């Protein structure tokens, strides 16, 4: 059986993009302006009410999918300055620590994500300090009913995974308003906007395939099972890569994080075999990675590259960690978009998720 019998359409041909009637490309291209708008809209303009720094001993950011990824990106950006523990909770169940000393930030773009509603209910029942970030839906109604802080997102997005600019800026604005130690993140957000503006030119569909890394990466992903490896700081980007190729491109992918990868997966990918040679490795790197992680990245590449289909490395563009993270997120967004179009697939549709939600709805 042939491994690859599917055509990869010409990404330099404008007709290839006819599979995107809703204009997903335009939303990806506008991430810089959305982040900038969110910064202007939320930063320094939030009324945190009776939520104060005193009495908060943990932060739980609760959400799923494209809504939750901003929680991971925010943590990478602020972890070195944040005075209390912070974790992103995906799923129905909240940790036993959730209580009156917890700042619980519920993120759901639609406001109807059932896991987020379950998280909200548990926080409300345990007297947590709750902030809701949403464009509407049931969570908006609940927040207004119970008097919790509500940050409304623009309701015009055609998919939550495209709303990262506004969700991330809203979340960072909440954290900055409560923890003054994070005030410097504002300049990091400016750097992220600058990085994204440069990237939109570097990855433009008008730029020829040979000069466009995102198009070439889409092509290379098409021939293999891609593995995205990161350090701890860039792990949210690795997760974003997997999610974007899953949803936009309808393509399987896997992300892994060093040093953990060096305690298991490295054994498999350093072994010649049919699965290994049909896999590719994208290594995400950042100058702020731990020195031992950087050494491990070099060693891992040296060990596996002769057995895998290809190995690529990616570094973000930016003066700050947040700027570089968003630059790499942009690479994931563009390259997964290009693979969808090259496969002749609408990057917006997620029929499997829609079917699951419909079936779950029948259980209520």
C-alpha cells in the first residue's frame, strides 16, 4: 500500500485557496491587529472589583482547546514574575485546592463549553474569586447573575482558535490588574505585535513557495507523521502546532516536551524502522531554554536525524519571550492553513467535534 497517494496542491496558485470561502487566512493574517486591539481594549481598563492580590494563593485558568491555549502562553510569559502557583485546568474536575483563596479564570469563547461551565459551577460552589472571559453564552449569563467579573470578547470570530489575540490580551490584562509585579508584560505585548506584523509578511500567500517557510513546512508535514518537540517554555507552542494541524489541516500530529522526551521517546525515534522513517521532527528552540535543555536538543537532533524523514528547527522572532512565542504560534497557524488548502480541505470545518457535541447534547 502506498504511504502517500494524496495530491499536494500548488500553494502558489490562487485557485488553491478556493477551499477557504469563510476567509480563515484573513483572520490568521490579522492576529497582530487583534492582539493590539485587545491590549488597547483591556489593559488598564478592567474593574477587578473586590478581587485583590491579598488572599490569593493560586491561579486556575480553566478552558479547553483554542480558548485554553492562551492560558498556557500567558504562563510561559509571566511564570518568572508571578508570586503564586498557576496552572491551566482542562476538563470537568477541579483540584481539591479550589476555594476562596483561588483566582479562577474561566475562558470559553462561545460561553457554552460544557467543561468550562462545570469548572465555573465548582468554583462558585466553593466561593472562588471568579473571572469569566467569554463572548457570551451561558457563562456570560451566569457571571452576570452571580455578580462575577466578566470580560466580553468580540463576538465576530468564526472559530475560537482564531481569537487568541483577544483572549490572550484579556487574560494578561486580568493578571496585570491584580499582580503589579507583571506590569512589564505590556512592553512584551508590544514586542509580540511587532513580531506578528513581520511574520504576516514573511508567510504571506503571495510569497513564493521557495521563499515561504510556512508553505514548505506544510509540504514536509504532508509526507510524514510530524512530531513537535519543545522545551518547557515553548511547550504551549508545541501544543498549538498539534492542535492547529489537527483542526485546520485534519492531520495527525504529536507534541512532546524536553527533557521528558529524553526519558522515553528518544529511544523509539533513534531506532531505524518503518514508523521512524515516516516521521518528521520539528524542534522548537528559544534562547531562554535551560542550558541543559539546549544541550539535549542538540544531542537529540544528532541522534535521530539519520533515521527520521527530516528534522527542522524553529526559533521565534522577537526581543522578548512573549514576542518569540507568538511568532512561533503564527508559524503554526499559517503552515497548518497551507496544508489544509494543499489537501483541498476547508480549514474551518471540524465535523468530528461538531458530531461529538451533538451526541453529548442528547445525553442532557
